[in-house]
């Protein structure tokens, strides 16, 4: 019987795909977090080998696209536009001269200190470490509300796009569309994604996860 070998990238992709399917199936939150964190950890390591700092890229992502939209004369979604502290930083980026309407993400490099990088990963891995290492403090616990699987999955998906320059089809694309719908940014979708974005938006919010799960199932079974 022939052996099947799995690369780290393939493992990360399979874990991330599984985490997305689990998320839309509304499976157990800590289980989803563990699988998504494993994928993100692999992707972080692969980016490091590629000479990129995931913590720095995450901070840059938080502001780059909004700053570029301002340069392009676009209005930002209310969830961002109403955050004064966030918009102050976005305007600073937009007016820095580093970001123009045509600038691509790969053309801008962010730098972050060693301490800031360590702090980022301490916060990002806090819940994953608690779920993984019982020998450190067996009595420790976390509020379930602190488990933000959507943000974790989107950060892992962003790291995958940075490495592979493509979404993780079909799970990654549906997750990205769901994120756009959730943040009321359907109008920002490319024309070829408008229809499916509108379909996801038309589903009642309490049934949207199940609807996205069905779309993924249709794509994977066809």
C-alpha cells in the first residue's frame, strides 16, 4: 500500500478548510478554535520562512485596505467609519504618500518590534494554549465569549492568501463573502462575486451559517 505524504502547507489548508466547515456547521467553539489555531500556526511558520512577519502583516492589513479605499474616493462601512481612533490611523496611512489608489498590499512592508510581535502572539495564542497545555495551569479557564473563531479564521485565511495569492476554494471564498456580508460591505465585492454575496445576504441571519454550509457542500460535491 502506497504511503500518502502531506506537506505543511497542505496540512494547513486541510485544517483551515475543516475549521471553516465546522464554523458554518456551528460545531463546538473550542474544537473549531483548536483546529483553526493549528492551521494559523503552520501558516505563520511558513510566512516566517518566506521572510514575512505575520504580526506586522496583520497590523498592516487592519489599515491598508481602508486607507487605499480613501485614496480611491470610496466610503468606508459604518462599522469602521464611526470608529474615530481607527479612522485617525487610517487617514494617517492614506496621507503618508506610501499608499496610492493603485498600490498593492505586497508593495508595502510593515515593521514591528520584537516585543510587539511577542505581545501579538501571546494575545492571539492565549485561548489556544489554554486548550492545549493542561500541565501549565490545570485550573485555569476562559469565558466562552472570548473565543472569537470568526476573527481567527479570517486572520488564518489572510495568511494563506499572503503565501499562495489565492483564496482557499470553496471554503475560503464563502468565508470571505460571509465576512463581507457580515460587515455590510457587499458593494465592495468584485462584480463576479456580487450575485452570490447578495444570496448570502438574503438568507435570514439565524440561518446564514447553514446556508453557507450548503453552498460549500454543493461546490465540493460537484
